[in-house]
């Protein structure tokens, strides 16, 4: 019974980490897709003030935004051709991983008032 319980705990922890996204995988994806080119080396100093700061942003916001870009969602203002092209090849898990990584970074964003 102890081995079964241990296996269930490990599976639950593994599923939870996967559901929340993998920070290391997200970092690799951010590097692979050159996100820093537009959003800055620290992901908090974009090359254009109209581009969002990504470092420390809420994970659910990032997942929503990336998913909307992937769909080319004009209703939500996410129809930028460059971003749509960047996120098209991403899976849902890739999006979760990227969001987890970017959320984990130090930020200058105001998160509490």
C-alpha cells in the first residue's frame, strides 16, 4: 500500500507541475523563439513601448494572451501578425511552460497596491 500511495503522490505532483507549466522548458522555448528580441533581454524592457513587459506578468494573463494570438483573436485585440506567427507552432503545454517561465522572472510591474 505504501508503494501505491507514493506512486500516486508522485503522479499528482508531476501532473500539478505540468498543469502549471515547466519553468525550464519555458526558458528554452523563450530562447528558441527569440522572445527577447522584442521584449528585451530581461523580458521587462521591450524595444518598443507599445510591446508588453513579460517578466513577472500573471501566468493566466500570459496563457490567455498567447492563446488569443495563436487564434488571431481580433475580438480581444490579439491579431498582431508577428506574434501570431511566433505562437502558431506552440502547443497548449508550450504556452503553459512559457507563461510559467515568464511569470517566474523578477519584475518591475506593480502587482499590489
